[in-house]
């Protein structure tokens, strides 16, 4: 009761309020008399606001994020939220709010407080670059390929002092090349809707070294994001894809070419309460994405749902990590194109099976993906010594040609052990999984090496 009273006074601007509670026993009637004495002190009100730093940022953006006004009560929650809103603009490396009392007392019976805000902006330009080492297995002959790639991006923060960010990013290796330009607008019409505009060009090669499927995609995207609650993000986007596909997967004797201009509309809800997105040991993560596509001038229509849920439960030093993923897609009057289908198998889905090696095959025994996907994972993560952790896992999953074919009995199961090492470049992961079902020519198990957890 004492803490509740003091907190109530603090949140009303009485920073010096004190509550004293005394009790007296009354043995005659077996009772206790409680006396509460409240020393309110003087109310703290904002007299003036001064801002240092932030010279490259439009003042209206700062005041809109602060939402502090002269004559307003000085409370812990108000100042904490003001600091958070300034950080949420993405413009400042450091935000400090410091109150200082101007005089000991005024004739109006309150203490005037000066609010001093000190800001340190992020540098205007950011340049990042790095190398990528990609290790893949061909789905048919299991030929291992190591590919060296590169990635780089440059961005300009706080363009025109309006909080805009523009940039250019690229990523390339032998099988995949991507170039993307983007513009981020943190506020729109005074509201905290993050708007992103993208233009990208991407080339992907799937399959063997001479590429079973080559897809060239030009994409224009407009996306908006909003966070109505602390751990919840809602987003929606409109995408225009111009796709040129060379397909030799369906028939190795010939290569067919398809051209399509597809409009896609997405809606996504994301909940994230993980304590660490890169190596969580408690919390949950959920993502649901619904997509609808329509080809301009054609009949290609499709709907697609992708859902995933991760759960992390600590039991002392041991962590139980669970994951479930579901994918549902259907072509409305036509078959899905190859890049719209689901694939599974490999280091991030069902370990023990070859990368993208599960699911339907065509007459040439090649994996062609499917309209349905189900993946279940369970890990137990155990600290061993220093930066080393041991992992035991069971994976189950499969790809299905139709949604109504999804069945728990048809899931392919694998199990294995793994090692995690906390290194300066991130969490290093080494897993060995063995499948419960395998053909005669398949190995008893497979190693998978990567950075970061499987989920």
C-alpha cells in the first residue's frame, strides 16, 4: 500500500512525496490500528525545454517525438516514453533527458523544472561490406559446392532533416545476384507508420551448375509497418513483379521460357517476445503472412499462407526450443509457378535430408516443390563449457503436392546432435542429422554448418 501510494504521487508530478506507515497493537480487542502519513511535497512542473544536438534534424520531428509541454507534470513514465519515442525515430545514437529545478519554490506552490534534452545523431552515411561462403548440395547427385560471395550496402540517414533513409544494397554469388534500392519514411502525415519503398533486380539459379531453373525478377514494392503494441508489428505491402523464368527442371531435354507480370498483395502479423533474436533462451516468436497474386493480362492467380511459431522455455541452464511451420498455397485456376512452391529439407528445416530434397518429384525424379508444407522441430540446448553448447534435436517435415494431402503420418523424421560455439563473428552451428527413412544410395547422415541457430 505504501509503494502504491508513493508511485501514484510520483506519476502525478510529486517527486519528493513520502509515505509513512505506522501500526499500533490493540491487545484488548485483538486488532491493529494503522496510521498513514503522507508528505506530498511540491508538484514538479516543466517550466522550459532546451534541446542540444540534433542540428541536422528538423525541429518538428524532435518536438513531435518528445510530446512534452510547458506546465506538464514531470513524471517517470512520461520521460521514459519521450526518450523511447526519440530512439524509435532511428535518428539518434544517444538520447539523454535531464531535469533540473530552477528555484526552491514559487508563489504558485510548485517547483519549476527545466527539461534539458541532449541528442547525439547517427552519422549521415553508413557503408557495410562483407564476404559470404555458401555451401550447397545438389538435390540429385549430392555434389557439394562451395561458393564465395560478397555483400555490400550504403545508406544515407536523415535525408533533408526529415528522418528519411535512402540506400543501395547488393549481394552476389554464382547462383544468386541481387541489387536493391530503398527509401524509408518513418512517419507519414504525422503518424508513426513506417513506409518503405523498394526497387530490386534479382537473378536466381536453382539446381546444378548449368542451372535447372533461372529466374530473373524485377520488383517494385511499397510497404507500411506499424507497431500497435510493444511486441506486435503489423505490415502490408503491394508488389509488382516482372518475372522471366527459364525452366529445365520439368524436362531435362528442353528448356521452356515463361514471362509473367504479377501483382502481389501481402498482409503480415508478427509477435516477438524473445530476449535475444539471434540466440533466444526464453520467449516466443510468431509470424503469419497471407499473400494474394494476380497476373496482369493473364489467368495466373494464387493465394499463399506462411505461418511459423517458435517457443523457448528455460529449465535452469537448459533451454527447450520448439518450432512449427506451415505453408498453404493454391493456384486459382492454374498451377503455381516453380518459385511460388514450397521446398524443405536441409540445415534449417529437416536435418538429415538433403537441401530441398523432400516432397513431390516429376517423371524425371526431380524435386518440384509443392502446395503444402509442414515442419516440426524440437531442440534441447545444453551449455557445456566456456562458449560451447551441445544440442540434441528431432525434426519432422515434408512437402505435399496439394493442401489436402498434408498429414502427420507422411512427415519425414530425422534426429541428431549439434555443437554451438559463441564466436566473435556470431554463433557458429555444426549439426549432424540422420534420417529415419533413406534410400540405399543415400548416406546414413549429413553434416550441416552455418551461422546462427536453426530457428
